[in-house]
C-alpha cells in the first residue's frame, strides 16, 4: 500500500512558465525605458519653464536617464530565484574517459588516419 503524502501537491505551487517570465521582464524593461524617455521630456520642459531649483531638477532627470537603462537591463536579464520547494535537478556526472589507455609495459599505439580510400 502506498503511503499518501502529508500535504497535497497544488498546481499553484508550480513555477511560472518561461514565456510568462519573459513577458513580465519585457513589460518591466519597456516601462523603465518609458520612464527614461519621460525624464528626457521632463528635462526639456523644465528648461523652457525655468522653475526654481532648476539645476537640481536637471540633475535628477539626468540621473534617471543614466541609471534607468542600467537597472532595466539588469532586471530584464534576471530570473526569479529558485525556491527551496523546487530544487534544481541533480546533474549526472559523466565518467571521465581517457583518450588513450596506456600500459607502462607497452609503447603507445599510434593510429594513422588516411584521407584517401
């Protein structure tokens, strides 16, 4: 008789599909690059309006235009962390194969590969 697991396995515990993960990373990337474009437009509008503390606002817009692409690429290339519930499959190690097996008593046998038949 099979022993039943203590907790049932839920489909909601399954990891998100690769397509879903890629789609969410693409949305985050496009959103962050849109914010970068917004910083550029805001900087242009601020220069024409000349509000108080203009240099501070321009520095903040420039920092957004420099920082956001870097952060967007890091976030877009990041995958979600692996959970402890779904550990990675163990890698099977291949046995090491030697190209030439040598006996100390015998000289190594040389193989000649001829191109012509």
